[in-house]
């Protein structure tokens, strides 16, 4: 959650849909819609095939590419949406080497690529027409070697070479027209609006066939570059495992499942392995693991200080000087617009803030129209420690809500807790537990909060999975995270002298 907090919300009924839609956007090749605020950004150097260490003018090479203006116009919007570019010369040099090897075997030798590492903890990679490739630092933290990243980048290059971005843009233009119809003609039809939202979510991704085509092209290029061609299958499996780990307690709604628009993980993994078998048995290609681990050592992990930190079930914001905690079994997802959390039984929580005049009472504010379906008889003033607070109940669609607002000077922080209507009796204790945990941070606490980073450690005699995992910070399920970060299904037991990833300050 950024220090500059969002504006008011539209209504409790639609808010649940917004929460669910935000939570499902995990991993995969995605596209951003129009309307994002443009921001400046250093244009990164491009690399031509066979020249991994020799920078060239990306704009010069792409000057005659008819697709280049599309990527160029969208590039600032991508940076704005993903927190800008992440700068780390060591990391960038490692990635340049991977791109150079892939480019040397490209069947499109006249194209240059701009690789941008996005300053985002999300697991994502995507491409724009004109050779613009993006990978988040969250994805780089999950990958285990150069071959896996090569497979990701080659997959995105496949989308560019196959002109999938152009086809997707045409579908999005059709969706834009449909959107105007829904808003202008069916503005009161919430079911139609929800259907449109689901349609746009699907349009934001490539089609199943396009994903599989890019898989095949990318694996061929990865293998021809000398990398382990089975890396794509390994990383697809890792992303599926991460999705299960991350979403273990999140709300489930098949209509809003991002993965529903992609081929099932087992199918993709099996097809990826089949494509890789052309290059021989497993282990016949290079992984370049040590060089990769050295490249990501010290890379920022998770959220930045300006958005606050998630530490297990707690959220801390050193800049705003606030913290709160969610119950056991909940998972927190910190976004630029709000802090979201999900728990058992389709429970969802949204936390954000807004500036309002101190002369406006919290009771007046909570009934000023921004909460749809508000039960005015449920409004209850109370205090959280020394802080003034007000709570109320609301209902919309098939959900019930608790809205709690807390005043800190000229800022009002807002908790929205949502549950299915048939579980309404669970709402008050959950909402009260979360809101009552809200407090201000002391100066010493704010000073001690540091960002998490990827740290590479070497196993010593006597080390075990549990002992190495115990060094992970900011995560509750440490052994599970350690195994996921290091693909322990393939590596087996901890080996003395082997390097492993952990997360620590």
C-alpha cells in the first residue's frame, strides 16, 4: 500500500468483486489495459543477437519495426503499474548474458530486445510488440537457475515473434466497445458488469493456443542456446506449486480464476517435457545455477518501504507508522492501492486510507454514501486504545460486510471485512480481531523495519532443511518456503557445499 492512499470506494456489493479480481492476478503472461498514469523511466539498453556484452541503440535497431510504436507507447504505463524498473547492475549483466545466448540462436536475427526488470514482488513476465520484454524481481526470486529464466524469456520472445500481442490488442479493442455498451445501456445490471469484468480478465491474457505455441518456440530456442530444455517444465511446475502455496487459504471462485484462462499446469508441463525430449535426456543442457544465484544475491524481495512490509500475518508501514494483524489462516497481499487479505470460508479483507477533514465526525463520514447497503442502525463508535474508531454493518449481493474506520490525525484508515451472507455470524469476531490489532508504531520499531532480500547461503556440515529454513524472515511457513525457493523436489536433501536461497533482511 503506497504512502499516498487511494480515494473512496463505490459500494460494498461491488467491492467484493474488486477484491476477488485483484487476488487472482497471480503469474502468467498478462497485458495491462489503457488508462494507467504515464511516468518517466530510463530506457534500458537493447542487445542484438551474439552481442550480449555490447550495448546498441534499441530505438535505432527498431526504428523500422511497425510494431515498435505499440511497445514504446505502453512502456511508461508498464513502469507506472509495476513500481518502475529495478536497478541492479550485477543482476542486469547476468540477464544480458542470458539474452545474448538466446539471441545468438534466434530465427529473427534482426530484432533487438529491451529487457526490463520490474520492481514488483508479483510473479510475472510478459512481452509487448516491438521487442519489449518484462520480468518481475518476484519471478527472478522464484527461479533457480539461468536455464529457467532463459525458458521464461524465450517464451516471451515467442509471443513477440508470433505477433500475439497484435492479435490480443484487437480483442481488447472489441472488449472496449462491449464495455461502453454495458456502462451506457446496462449500467444498473450488476450481473452484466461482473461478466464484463471476467471477460476483460480473460482478454488480458494470451489464449491457450498462443501460450502453448510460445511454449514450443521458447523451449526450442532455450535448447538450441545450450540451456537445459527441461527448465521450462521445471519452472511451470514451480509456479503451480507457488500458486498453491500462496492461495492455500484464499477465496475460491472458478469464474474469477486467472488460471482458468490458461492450459492446466499438468498439461503444459507434459507438453513442455515432450518438446524438451528432442534435445536429449534430462541433465544434458546447462543450468548455469551458480552464476544465476550470484546474480540475484541481495536482490530486494517482497514489498518496498514506500508500500509497507508484510511479515507473516502482520502488515507494517514504517512511513505511515502503522501496523495491524490478521487471524491465523489468513494470507496478506499488499498492493499499491490497498492491503488485501483472504482467509478460510471465502473471507476477504481490504485495508486502505483516505484524508478527510478533522472537523468531519467518523459517524458522519461512514454514512456519507461511500458504503453501499449500509445498516445505519449498526453504526457504533468505540476506541482502539487512544484512537477514535467507528464500525458498521452492510450487505450487498450474497455478502455481508463490516466497515471499520480509525482516525489518525487527518488520515482515516478503513477496514472492510466481507463474508458470504450464510456465514454472517462469523463476521463480528473476525472484523473486531483485525481492527483491534491496529496500532501506531513507535520510533524504534519504525527504525528497525528493513526490507527483505534474497540471500544466498552455503550449506555446512550438520545443516538440514529445517535449520536453513529457520534463517528465513518474514514468512510463517518457513520450511515450505525454503523448499519452494530451492526446488527441493529436484535437489533432494540438503547437501554440504551446495548454495541455497533464503529470505532475510
